């Protein structure tokens, strides 16, 4: 006899298979994250970025091979104050500021205007995208390969950390941030890389196993894109090779080849070095950042990303004090309105907005402490775009009224 209980389980499994959510998540339906724990982990994520970029800064761009261990700069507690002028941080804070001023649902066109009005120096895809915006090419065309030749570069990958830090357990929020802010400068794999990073951060609030964190990020991008191929390669190579140097050789051979190295500072190569640190660091903060740095190339951005993700899994309460004890809480990040405490506060403010948008809520526990109640949602990746065969442009241009808001037009 086909009992009602059995029918109920069939229905549960049907929903699980259709949504891509695990059975445990389907039974849970919601995740709970005390706000104190959220702030502790989110704060650690920002600290990881700061330490990683500061530690690797003296080595940036100096190595196309594995950096000798003796050349790795020594760690100093003062590194926490060396990133206030780093573009790895202040560019993504431009995006936070747009959302703070215009709301989480700020339009992509307004985001483009705000980015066009930024006053800092930029390079590669960031520079090309902003130049297009200043010339009146509105997003999404500002990032289209027709209008610049480095749309698959590293830029949004190094700026996407914010998107997961304001979206704990909400991968679709991080994906949506990529469609809005990543589209200003990157296309295809260039944008997917940032969505992958954001997806990892979003999961890092609930998962300590970095392999599972990486797998969660992988679900946030189109499976047929080259960046996803790289992530799958890295997971497989980690299983096959106990030494990270062997995996580095495989990465170097494949992802510097003509078939895969498509853009200047190609994001797949740099992303592989982020993952090398995460996969071979064995949960150790120092080794995670050191390995990503010793992979060479953009050796400050990559340990910033791997350090940020790992630190988020841990939280400040589980970090050695040497990573943050000398933090200057009154210094302002260059080209921003944010001190470190203000950065933490705006991140929480936007996380609350994201939670409401996702249909979640804030409850109080038995001790009167706030708890985020976060609905479990399967990631919905963006539509696949191939950098090698770009789709048509959107024909998007800023109106005269919008151009009047751009105070720093590009030199023609």
C-alpha cells in the first residue's frame, strides 16, 4: 500500500532534485545565524582581505614562477594598517556606498554613474570600463568585449568580496551583485569569477570545510564557462596531488596557454592561485595566504581573496590576535567615507536589507539576542556568455541627463 508518509517523502525528493538543494537543507528550509556571529565573521572577512593584500603587496607582479620561500615577506602585526590605500578595498567600497546612498536595489545605471565619478587611479578592466562609462557607454555595454579587450581580467574577482559579506547564506544576492557591479567592467568569466568569490563568502558563514565552500561557489556560475572548468580542475588536482607545487605546474601549463589565457591578467589563472591557497593551506590562515602569494603573478590580490574567505569561516573570535591587534579604527580608507568600524556597520546594514529582500527575518533568541533567519535558496547562475564568442551588445547609452551627473568625463 502506498502510504501518505511515503508520498510525502517522494514529494520532498522531487523538490530537492528540482531545486538543487540538499536533503538536509530541504528539511531545514532555513538557516539561523546570530547577528553577533555574523558581525564576528564578516569583520574577519574584511580583516583577511586587508592582511592578504598588505602581506603580498611587496611581491605584486614580480614572479611568473613559484616565489622562493625566502622571498616571502615576514609577517608583521602592523600589516593591518597598510591597506587603507589599496584599490583591492576602496573600489568595492564604492559599490557599498552606492547601495548605502541609493538602497540595495540601486540601478545598474546609477551604479555606473557612481563608478564613473570615482577619483582614484585604475588599471586593466576597471580602467577600461570606467573610461567607457565616462564616454557615455552605459552598462552593460561598458564591459562588453566590443568596447574593451580585457573583459576577462581579474578586476571584479578582487572586488567581489563585499557581495558575499553582505549576503550570509544568500548566494543569489551575491550573484545579483555581480550582474550589477561586475557588469560595469567585466564580461563572461570576468564577471563569473566575482560571483564565484561572492558565493564562497556567502557559504563561509555556515561551512568550515573549504572544499565545500568552493563547491558552493561553483554552483553560483554557469557550469559550461571556462572559470567553472578551472574550479573543477583545481578540486580534482587537489585530490590527485598532495604537493601544491605540482598543482601549480598544471595550472601554469593549462591556464597560461593560448586556449585559456584570453585577457590581460586573465582571471582563470589568478583564480586558480586563490584556490591553491585555500585547498593546500589546510585551514591555516598563514599558510593559506603564503601559498596564494608564492604562486606569483598578482600576488597581493590572490592572498587577499583566499585570506578573506578563510577568515570568514573562522571569525575574529578564532583568529590569532596578531592579525588585528594594531588596527587603527580611526583611519579612513582612501577615496571612501569609511573607517573600519563604519565599514562593518554599513555591511551589516546592507545584510539586513538583503535578508528582507530574500524573504528572511530577524528574530530574538531566549537571551534577547538578534538572529538572522535565512531562507535556503538554490543558486541561480547568470546566463552563459563566452568571451571567445561574445553575444550582441545592448546598445546602452547614458542620456544627456545622466551624462550631466558624471563630473569627470573621459579624455577623448
